[in-house]
């Protein structure tokens, strides 16, 4: 008979403000009965899903309530809705230039008599609406530009707020609360810490084709000190987010239940020395800060500098990965399509991200079928466990790729691990639930297929620690927890010990417990 923990014990999540409590129970259902009940409940949920397949509104309600694990491809600044930026602008004393349709920082509000306080926006709805349209892809058909241009130009509109630290806690809190409302419990948010300072250091050091020598100079001239400052900023941010959400108080906001971690991003459209400095900083920060679990490259992949320096940047990543082998790498790669760039640029980006830069995950991967030997590459990704972060709405808006033009089903048939991600919820005016609805309706996915995509979001997350599962097929849990049932009121001592040692396993256990509760519902509307 399995021995149960004699006391209440806590399985702390990655944030200090959240934990799960498992109580002791002298008697628990037998494993076989629990598994049979779980299988029945899963079948009932799957049956309901199929019965309502022709009712998109009902499916939306279903996926809204369905546990979704993690959103591991989300840009913090683009995930915030424009309405929140306007609310903060009004509170913080910003003004509006109605002629240019831009925000004016408080210190410059008296430079032109036509400027008016952002607090008046709520009474000037035409300007208010136009700013939301500029800062998102809402009413894209009237924007007078492509989805690609509208999307990437949106960031500049709210940049004065999103780039500062003053509202970063509110930004994270907003995204975390929205995640909680969708039953998402883990976020990996892309953000930049100490970006301008690191780029300046790079310019001071100067370009050197010898990566080792350049890296040594960066360290010698202040990179380590910047990493220390960055770590301190992130620790402070974590504390401020918890305070903003009221975590640990009698009235915590829903976002307190969400574990938030970060990917330090590098802007790929800068000069080579600036990109190298950013990457060197990102790797060092990820290796020293518990809040940063990996790194990524951001900005349009079709930008002329990004295209010119693509191979060089992959070589930089290869060098730094060797210096910091434990740092996880996720890369935007293949966010391109025919007509956007010359065809030669479609033939090697994903392959170099996988083979040269040693990326564990690929963001978007839309142009995979334009790569040289695409099916051989997908086979390699399947064997190496390189996950693709699929962003359906983003790919439709930016690249005009959707339906059977999207490589979703080719990845699926090739067995490449995949998950769904939101990319930029605020700019795209969506949420992750919408992406699951799109996948289900466009590609005929069954409930068990959605469940695999959800589980993949945590299995391939960069949360540290061993997996709860023996293999990515999710057929059996590790021996320590094989006889335990998520959702039960107690767990064995061996399982609790295992979960306490692994952040990844803890959030996976939470997901499975939530699946148990979700599938036990009698009505999913």
C-alpha cells in the first residue's frame, strides 16, 4: 500500500504568491478506479465536443473553460490591449497630438496648444477609437496598409509607455489576469531588460569577427554589472506584479494563480555588434536569473538587416550556446512567405535555427515547405523534439497565410511537436482560446488533439526540472507519481517529493488536476 504524506504539504508554483494545497486522506480511490473514471470523463467531454462541432459559439465556450496549460509565445508589450495603454496614459499625465494621432509625454504637453490631456480621450471617442485602430489590427480593412505593416507599426504607438519600467507591473498583471480567465496557468513572456544600455556597451566595444575576443571585451567592460542590474530589476518586477495583483491578500486578483516567467529578447534589426552584445547579455541573464528561463530573437524577420545578417546571427547563437549550454533558446524562424522576400530567403532560416543555433523551439515556422528538403527537416525536428509555436491569427494577419496554405497539418502529420500560442493578443485583438477554436474548426481537431497541444505547452516549456511524464507521448507518468491521480485530495510521499523538486512537474500536475475537474463537468457551456 502506498504511504501518504502525514501532513498538509505545499507544492509552490514558480511565483511566490501561488501554491497548491494537497490535504491528507487516509483513504483514496484505487488507481484503477480513478483511471477508469478519468477515461470515462474524457470520453464524455470528447463526445460533447463532437456533438457540437457545427456550433462554433458552443465550441468557443468549451475551449474558453478548457485548461490550456501555458502560452509560451507571447510578447508582453503586444499582449496588452490598447485600451489599457490609453487608461494608463490618462492617469500618468500624457497628452494627445490629435493631428498626428500620437501620444505626447507629460514633459512635452505644453509644446503645442493643440495637444489635449489623454484624460479627455474618453469624451473624444473619435480620437480614442483612431488610436486603438492605430495600435492594433482592429478595423484592418480600413487601415490603408497591409496587415504586416499595420501589425509591426502598432508597437511604436504605445512604445513610450511599454518601453518604460513605470507600467511594466501593470502590463504583466493585465496579461496574467486575462490568462487566468482562460484557464492558463503558465506564461513565458518576451520582454527586454537593459536593452539600450547593452546596445551602447556593444557600440563602445566595437565589432570583432572573433566572437570569443568580443565576448571577453564585453565582460571586461561591464556586461556582468548590467546582468546584475537586470536581475535586480526582474526581482523587483516580480514583487511589484504580486503587489499590483494583491497576491497574498484577502482579495487576490485571478492573475495570482498564473506562473509568469520571461524570455529575454534581442532585437535582430540592429548592427552586428549590438545584436551580439544583446545576445551575450541575454544568455548571461538567463543563466543567472530565476525569472528568465530562455532567450529569443524578435522584430520582423523580413527586415533588410535581419535578412542580411541571418546566418551571422545564427552563428552568434551557436557560439553563445556553447558558452552557456544550459540556456534554452526559442527563435522566431520562418515567419515568412512567398512574395514577402526573395525566394532564396525562404530556403534555410528554420534549418539554421535548428542545426546551427540549436533552438529548442521555433516560433511560427510558416515557410517550412519552402525550405530545402522540408520533410527531412521536419523528421529531424520530430526526432530532436524541436517544438513549433503555432500562431494562427498572427500568421493570417501578418503573412496572409491561413487554412490549408498554413503548414499546420504538415507538421502534424510529420509528428513534429506543436502547441498553440497567442503571439500578441492585444494587437491582434484575440486571446489564446480563439487560437484553440481556430485549430479545432480549421483542421478538424478532436478534443484529444487539443489536449495534446495543451500538454505540449508545458512539456516543451522552459520551466526547469524534470517532466511529470515518462515520455512526450503522455501515456504514463514517472514512476514516482504513476500510482497517484491528479485531482485527488492527497498524493503519495514519493510523488510529493518529486513534485517539490521540479517546477515543470508541478505545473504539469496542476494541469492534469484541472483536466480532471473540467472533464467531470456535465455541461461545458
